[in-house]
């Protein structure tokens, strides 16, 4: 029975939208599959890992006569479509418990698992809070803080991004306990205060799916989940049940010793000295020696090898010798696009506050380390 007849990209684009959360090896085999459903109006594609669910839809193929619902391996179907030419015509035909993918003289038979066995995150119609903003604004917010989110930390509440609605602002905060990134964006409407912790995997997947347009994205909060709706995509995620640390206490208020530096020059210098850092270690230290109009950057490794760079800066305060995790600095400089960054200190034992000119709503804090 012929189900769909269309060109390759019409199938590949929605499939690529939903396969980012799919793992090839699952304890529950059906979670490696994509649920494909077709009704009178549209063809929809849905995947889930039980924590996150992504759904997208396209207009129904006019040549398709049958409504259907089935699941097949998401990655295998994606790999098959990628291997075919971009202008290839594709026919999907059901043959008992297999789906045949045919293009020209190429044919692939994939195992079907029943659609009724496919687990889905329950859809709720009424949300507690509804927020709308531009896709570009949400994408920028995520991009500026997601790299600070912890990964597999025993403090489970750090393995997610704090999203906070407060005083006509949407605030994003990520921390791993050694650094913290904070950013806020304006909202048009006043909302009741609401905060949730969005899991790391959902943060990165959402960031990939959003574009830089002014098209809207709706954010809906429920009791134990959150839903993002934009373009033809709906991403639903369970939230982390926990209390996020009080980030206000981490943001320094007495860092008055400040210098400005060209972001790209700083980044390239750090990349060069990092060649002689301890590559195998999680915490790779770098010394920053700040003196009058000069920044000296030093990296050493266990083999007693050393790299040093000196950069001109505008600085007239007392000298400071501080050690930081070079990875944390590189993460920041690779993820902001401003020409200049500002680094502010209190002393050699206090955290460093890094900001960008023209944006009072972004702050990055790095704790010092001993090397």
C-alpha cells in the first residue's frame, strides 16, 4: 500500500528536525523510532526520549490516499534519505510489518513497530503561563548561557538552565558551580513570577531548532513540563524538580578594577597558550597578570613547558595576579559576538565579572582557581 510519494527533501527536513533527541541504542527499542502519522490535512513526525518530545508537521502529500500511523527507525530512515540525491523521488510503501523506501532502482525495507506502542508525553491544553517572544531573542538568550550548564553533576538541579519570568523579563541562568552565566530579555506583558529548570539536553536541542527570525515562539508552563511552539515545531520537555541556587549571591558587586579588551585578540591569545595547558585535565589553569596597560597570559603543563602572551590594555589600577580555568574563558569568548569584553576584579581571590558593552543584561562570573 502506497503511503507517501514525494521528493527527498520534503521528507528529510522534518525528519532532521525531530531526530536530534533520538539515541541509536535504547533500553526501549521503540524510542529509537520516529512516529509518522498522516491524516486528511498533514503528515506529522514525532520522537521522544521520555523526557523530551519533538513534533513537526508538513502539508499532506496530494498523491497520498491513505491515512496511516506507524513507527520506524529514525536514524536509519534519515541515513537512507541523506544517501540519496537531493532531487530524488521517494515512495514509501507499507508491506505488512515493513516499510519500503524506494527511489529509482534503490529499495530499503525497514521494520515497523506499532504506533499504539509508542510512548508520548501527554499533551495538556491549558497552561499556567503563556509567554511570547521572538525566536531570535530566545535563541540569543540560550546561546549566551547554555555553555555554563553542568553536565552529569550529582547536584541534579545544576544539569539544567534556570528560566525565570520576573518583572517583564525572561531571565536565563546557567551554572556548574565554578562559573555562572546570566542574561535577561524584555517581555511585552507583565506575568506572575514563574521559574523552572529546563534540562540541558532540551536547552541545546531547542537552541538548534530556533532560527534568527522575528517569528514568534510561544512558551507555555505547566505543572511539571514546558512547551515551546514555533514555526511548525512543538518541543515539550519535562522540567527538573529542584531548587536552583540563589544566583544573586554569586554576582559580584565590588569588582571595580576593570579593563577592556578586544574579544578576538583575547580569544586568539588564549587559544595559543592553551596548546601547552594540561590537555587531559578537566580544570586547565591559566594565569592572568594584570598590570599598568598590560595583560600577561601564562600557561604551564605537568612537563614544565610554558606559553606566554602579552597584550596591551588600558588599565591604571593596582596589579592583580589571578588564575582561572582557561576552558571557561574560551567558552565565553567563542559564544559572544561583541567586539569588546570587559573584565572586572576585586582582588586575586575573588571571582571575575565579565560583561559586554551596551548590554547590561548579560553577566558572566568565573571563580578563581589554584594552579
